[in-house]
C-alpha cells in the first residue's frame, strides 16, 4: 500500500523548471488531501565583517525587494491549490537554500518534498552532487521526489 502524504513541501526558485514539480505536487496533494507548503529561500550573500553599514543597509533593502517579489509569486501559485479546496501556505525564508529546506521539512513535519531537478550530465556526474536538489535528497529525513 502506498503511503498517504499529509504535508507536502514544494521549494520554489521561480525558474521555468518548477512548473512540472508544481503540477506533480498539486496532483499528489489533491489525491491525498494533503496540506501543501510552498517555500522560497532568499539566499544570503556572504559579506566581510569589514563591510560598512551602508553595504548592510543596501543588502537589507535588496533582500526586502526579493522577499516582496517572492511573496507575490507564491501568492499567485497558491491560488491554484486554494481554488481546489486544498490547504496551502507559502513562506519566504532567508538563508542557505539547502539548510532552510531541510530545516523546514524537519520542523514542520513534512512527509514529502517535491522539487525540480536538473538531469545528471553523464559526462560530468560529479557536478550533480553540488545541486540543491541532490543535497536536499540526501539530507532530508522524509522522502524526496525530484521532478526532471
């Protein structure tokens, strides 16, 4: 018997490849009547401790703009789930993508992560080890469905 998923996490970076992962997550959420969390992580830019306060203020303003844009995109994406009567939430977090996705899945009792993935380059398979999707698949305690 297949597991019944109750909470699905869909990390999004708003690239065109996210569409298929969203479609798969929507179908799984519909079939399981699962709660769905849409997550976008704004990656922090590493700065030197010597950087001036003006740089920090500029970065904070930049992060704020990215977060506002992400909120708008996530709200738009969530409407499909809401229209189908599904429980959906969206969050914008700031940090390192892999760490935040794994943390979200652990802290929020996610039982399936659905995310987009690049096909592995047969000539350079080691490059795939550094992708967000590969790292999430290794580090998450719950099942991870990578959609290519």
